[in-house]
């Protein structure tokens, strides 16, 4: 009875989505001998690292009470740049790709801050427009990495563990600490939880939001570059629908759209829920389509549970 | 004394009603923008304003337009519907696949019934269970796409014998020289606009979107009304699926992917606020047509099709920004 | 139960020294209303200065001007003799003026300590939060306030009273010069109040000037050295607490010793229109029984939070009763939604005009017809002419001042907005009209018009239930008065013959009559 409300509502260290992650992990490890092997588990981490990295940034933006629909397009642009600019050297290409992601995030943040237009609309516009930028840049072509050092990186390991998995875990840890321990992280909660109080307390709301948009832009670009190293190539349609997957992962992890609420550990749970489900079902030779249905059902279930918890403390008339 | 002051201030606003042409233009900014675009394109390409070109554009825009009519109703009621893209895939695959199995009439009936059931599920979750519409319809987006893939086994579907059926008329046919998709689009837009503007039902939807609490405190059955907006949205998707399926006489299993956002782009561009309680169908029609004409105009000017996305980006943000600034200005003059 | 509250303040009254803060001739206008008219007010260091007034008298507005939330249209603010302009809350706070809000301004999903130091978290190594220092300093402040909770607790887990303590703690981070408490006890239980009083006395002894806004007489006489009274946005005098008594202050507040035109009240009553039998909603109110006859005005009097609005919402089908029954016209009514309630002839003019009563972005006419759309439509289609007729009828009958029916109601003054809400319900031709705080935040002129209208309606046969926390209003219109305290009906009075003392006692839980239920409130 260590406070069920606390646990279910996810403000405890462990979020309810972890129960689900553990449950399906046990289920799949019974169903398949190979599932619980180190090789497969790290494989899951690599498979989910793309969505996972973006979800880290998205968590910040959503705790802020905003949303970013443009991450899929940003990912695609960064991937194309990182492959397409390799004539100037891999370092230049990667740095340019990531800088572009940060710049697009800054642009989104600036527009939300200065125009007062809803983040949903600003980033919806960016989602369409940035995809246009990719097509303008690539002229609808897929790019293939000629430099093998680039594509080798995506498959490299340190000991038994793939580098991509390590990058993802390190970023998760860093983002967790920044959110929990730094002034910026705490202000992120304050801005989303009670913007008026935050403003009264002298927190610079607009700046805080803009930094978070830059963070999510950074991670979307990083995810794009890493995805390109995995594939050794980029396509202009890369990253389509990723914004929806990412938001799903973050919401599964208990972060609320209304802001002021959420955690990186929850998001990690949400990301793993998607990853384990995909991987496990694949292993059981269930077509990937079922994952989509199951995810939709879980998402609604999470919403209903959340509502039932909140209803108990709600005194007003339901409208 | 207080009461005299009060009278004066009560009437202070009447000045605003001397709305000149300028005010009208700024209020109808998107319409003006639309006309300017049309003018600019017509200067650069002689074809642009030709009747056949205009008809082609409207016909191409009609699928997004039909869906946007339904989603506008949902948005006016204060909610969102992101599931329309997947729903369009679902309905199109269904109607095309069933066509050869049970004949066109059966296929259409079953498709409408099942699409409306999906709408009812949305409506149940958002209207009666009061769940957040963005996440519910996001979940439905994923779940319905999964259903489509399960149903089709990941295969694309098509109608085997295309010359033996009248089904194609919904996508390719003409009535009195006007393309059937345009007729369906116009009819739906007009009917829904009339319902929203002139019926008690429409008034209730506006009230709910404007202030759901006050609507309930006025004895309005909010749950049913919200439910019904999702039914309208689903009905429109079914109509769009009919047009799309009949035009292609086949369907990819993800044909509707991304439509939800294009539809939203059109609605936002038209000037309907995502906050609910305001907006109109004709604004949405204009928004959708602007997207269509920009695409067409840029193509005629020799730019590749994707440049329209860049332009869309810029005008969406400019349109909403100017709209906000306009409202803020009015608010300031009111309180000073 | 509340023994602490009756002892008179034993401290010496404030000495005549220079005030730490003065507000001089402050004027604040809102569209349609002058909220403050040339109001002056001052506080000395080390005194509690109570600010008193009815709802809508301008107390909160004055304090928001002081805290930089509203910009005054005229007047000066002098802090320690120097003129200051507070154009935002941060600047006021930096100068040492802190407002403890009625509404919560905390971030729910953060710890107590983080909320206390919101916007000025102690840092180390650049941007890292120095948790040790944060919690040490927070704990110091919480200890000073004798708070029982930890600085590490989540704010969302705290009770309302404890949240308020956090707000006070936040005020102590910057050594404040003036602290304003705006109705601080509204959400506190009786055994939490003495803690607050201790805090206020401690602050006072440290030389802080305290402004204490309340309309609870016992608290004010217990705590304050001076009392100032606002009435209808105007300054109405200051007295030394030691030299006065409750009657005198009440007179200052209401502007007259209460005398009412009982003759204008309706006289002819019919059968019971509404009867409640042991109506209960768990956690809100319990065992509420009373009746309203046709042609009768029943007042329901009680403090905010006593459960009055909840009773009204239950009658209106918005809450599900967990026990008891509602009889309409002698028949047991099952009301599962507001829609059914309207169909049964019930109308509710809700407490919160802007959130519950009106669609602010809609025009006057559309708001007016919203509850009775069936009567102005045919086959589902609106009949604009019929709508206009309805609008004109009530606009003229109630003298609603608008530039025209197309005007958005959000642009009207409070009084005219309220008339639109009332018009909306009259249009449905209800049998039972419930008005929850019908004149809150409304100018005096509209107020008396609405009172006259209520009496007129009852005379034409409506059964009327008026809920109010303003004594003159309840006394002025009601034939009978139901007093509520803490979710129960404590007494029922004849509206023409009740004494003000009896009413006040009944709504503060000190009064037991044969008509009321014995006070079975468990001892805390």
C-alpha cells in the first residue's frame, strides 16, 4: 500500500508502463528461448534507439506543455545531410546535420515564443515544410554512403554491446539527470505545470521552451544520423510517421499533454514497450501489423487508467 | 453615477461596428490572400485560370476537402481527429476489396457501416468517456492502420475487371459536365455548412466548442453532440474513400497515410481555430483549395511538386500569426 | 471547537507611526465597472491591518494593483515614502510586497522546496541545483512556520491548507516588508487556523506589515490592530480594532444598519414546487432537506465551501445523489443530466458566470436562446426572427445594455452578462429558478435591478432558490432562509424575522435550533 495512486499516476520513480514492459518480457522469454539473450536484448535497444532518442527530447517539450510534430522530417533531413555532405568529410557532414536539427528546433521554439502560435500548428507547418526541404535538397534521390567508416559505425560494438545501444543509454541517463538535477530541468516542469506562477517567479518561459525545442531538434537530428549509419544510406521519405511513434512512446511513459508532468524513466519504459513488443512479436512470427493495434489499445488503456485516478480527487462537475 | 458610467462603457464598443472595407479585408484575410495567389499564378501561366485546369485542381483537392469538412465539425466542437488518415486507408481498402467479392452495392454499404463504427468508437471514447481527443485519435490512427494491414495481409488491393462495373463513376464520372468528386465535395460542404449555421444542432456544437462547461450548464447533451461530430467525420471519410477507391480502382494499404495532417493544414489555413467554438466549412473549403491551387500553380510554373510543402509551411504560420495579431489588436483597442 | 478565535487580541494596537506602505487615491476601471474609486489605504510596520468589505467591494482588486497584477488607472503607491510603479508581479515581489493568493500559484508536480524557491533555486557548478542547500533553507523556513510536512514532499500530495503554508513559506524567502493575506482561512479547517494566526503574529513581531483580507469578523477582531472598510469600490473609513465592535464594522461594511423592505417580498405561496428529502452526495453534503413553494423565494446562506452550489448542481442533474430524493411538484424526480432537469422545468443561474453561465465568444442573442433552442427552431432549423423576438423581449424587460444582439457577451459588463444568463433561463419558462450568487461581482445598480427582478418573478409564480454568501442579499429577498455549514443544513429561518447574529452563528456552525439538526460534527 505504498501509495498506489502515486505509483499508477507515475510520479513515483517507476512508472506503470514498466509493469507492462516486464510482463511482456517475461511472456516473450517463455515463448521464445532466444528472446532473453544478450544479443537480442541489445538488438532491441538498437532497434528502438531511433524513436528512443527523439522521445527523450520530446519528453522535455511535452513537459513544457508543447508538442513537436516536425521531428520525423528533421530526422529525414539530418539523415540526408549526413550522407549527402560526405564529400566534405564525415565529421563536417555529421556536424552540419546536427546543427541543422538544432537550428530547426530553434526556429520552432522562436516561433512558439514570439508569435504565440500554438506549438501544434507551428510544428505541423514545420513538419510539412521540412519534408519539402529534404526533397529540395535531395531532389527526390536516395543517397548512399560511399565512405565505409560511416556505415561501419552503425554496426560497431564495444565488447558485446552495440555502440548505438550505448549512445542511447548514455543519452537517456544524461537527459534524466538534466531533468532531475539542473535548473533548466526543474524550470521545464514549472513552465509546463503552472506557466503563470513560473512567470511570476521570474523564470524566462520563452527561453526555456526554445531551449527544449532545440534539444528535441538535436535528438531528432542525432537519431537521423545514427539511422543513416545503420542503413548506410538515406531516403527522402525517411522518418515519416516517427512523430506519431515518438508521441505514443512518451505518452505511454506517463507524460501528460497538458504539461508539467512526466519523466525520462517513464519515456524509456514507453520506448521499450514498443521495442519489446515489436521484437517479441516478430520473433513469434506475428506480422508487425498487430503491434500497431496493440499499441493503440494500450495507449487508450493508459488514458483510461489515468482518468480514473484523477476522477477520485476531482470535486467539480464533469463537463 | 456608477450606472451612468456603465452605460457609456457599455456602448463604447459600437465604434467597432463601423467596419469599413479595410476591416472586412483584414477579417477575411485568407480570402484576400487566396485571390492574390490566384491572380499571381494566372499572370505566370495562361493555363492556370482555364476552366479545365480549375476543375482539375478542385477535383484533386476534393478528397482532402471532403475529409476536412468532417474534421472541421469535430474541431468546432472543441476536439481533434487524427484518425482520419488511417480511416481513409481502411475504408478505401475495404470498399475496393469487397467490390469483387460482394458487388459494388454491398461493398459500399459494408464500408459505410464499418467506417461509421470506427467513428462511433472515437465518439464513445471522446464524447462519453471524456478522454483526450488528441491521444485517443492518435491511438486510433495506429490501431486502424494495423487493422488495415491485418485485413489486407500487407497486400495492395484492386478491382479486377474495371470495365465491367459502374463503381468507377464516383471517382471518374461526370454529371452535367462536372466531375462527380466535385459534386460530392460541394454537396457535403453545403449541407454541413447549412447544418452548422442554421440548425439548433450546429448552434450546440459551437456552444460546446466555445465553452463545454457552460454548454452542459445550459442543458445541452454534450456527450451525444461530441459523439455525433465523430460520426460526421467518419461519414465524410467514407465518402472520400468512395471517391478515392473509384478513382484509382484499387488501393495501397497505406493510401491515407499523412492525410490527417494535410487535412489539418487546410483547416488551419482556412482560419478555423484549433481551440474550438469558431470556424466554418467555407473557410475550410478555401483553405483546402489554396493548398490545391498552390500545388497546381507551382507545378505550372515549372517547380517540382514538393516546393508546395515549403510554401505551405510559410503560409500556415503567417496565416495563424496574422490572425492572432489581428485578434490581439482588437482586444487591445477594446480594453484601452 | 474554535475557542481560540473568540479571545480578543491582547497586543497593543498599532502605534501612530509612519506607514511602511501607502496606497493613495487608487482608481481602477474595468470595462463597464469602476472597481476602485479613489481608494486610499496604508499599513505600518508590525501591524495587522484588516481590509474588509463584501464580495465585489474591491478588496482583491486593490491587492492585485498593489502586487503589480493590475495596472491602476490613477493614484500612487508609496513604499517607505518613495513612489513605486509595479507594472509586473516580479517587481512588486522584489520590493518586498508579497501576495498570498486565494487561488493556488504552485507547480503541482514539484517538491515543496522547489516551489518555495521557484525561479531562484540555489545552484552549484553552473546550472546544477544545490539540493542540500535547497532543502536546508526550505526546512528552516518550514520550521519557522511550524509545518508538519517535509520540504521533499510533492505539492500535489498536500492538502489545500498545507499548500497555503507553502505559499506563505515562499513569501519568506525574500525578507518581505508587506505580506497580503487574501481570505487565507477560506480553505482551512478549524484546527489549522491557529497555526496561521501564530505565523501572522510572528511575522508582525518581526516588523512586517500585514494586510489581512477577510470577511470573518471573529478572525479580524482576533488578529488586527486596525480595520479599513471598502464598499462598492470606495474607501469607507478606518477604525482601531480596540475602539470598535462588530456591529459598528458591519454598518461600515454594508453602509446602513440592515433594514429591509420586507413588504416588497412576495406573499402568496402555492404548493411545494421543490422538496428535498435527505439529499446526500458523498463528500459534498449530507442529509439536506428543505422545500421551496411556488411563488416563494428561499434563500440559501452559507460560506463558500459549505456545499450550497453542490446542492444546486444536484437538483440540476449535474451530480448524482448518493442518497435521498428530489421531489418536483410532489413527484419523485430522477434527474440524470442537466438536459433532463431543463426538461422538467428547472433552471440554474450558475455561480461562475464566465465559466459556467456563458459562451463568451458567442453573441448576446445566441447565448440568450441557448437553453431553449427547441422553442426558436422548426424541424431543427433556427428561426432567426423568433430568436430576435426572444432576445428583444428579455433585453427590454431587463434593460440589458448592449450595442446590439451581435455583440459578443464577453465584451459586456458583469451586470449585463448576468442578465443575459437570467434571460436565457426565463426563456425556458422554468417552474423552479435557482440562482447561485446572482449578484457576485456586479455593480450596485444592476444588483438592485436583479433583486427587484427576482421578487417580481416569484410574484408571478416562480419558485425561486437564491444561494448567496452576502447577508444583505439573502435578508433582502428571501421569505425563508436555509443556513448551511459544512455540508449540512444547520437552521431554517423566517426571512422577515431572523436576526443577523443568528444567521452568522448558523453558517459558522455555532447555532442549533429545533428546526436545524443537532451539530453532530465529530470533534477534531
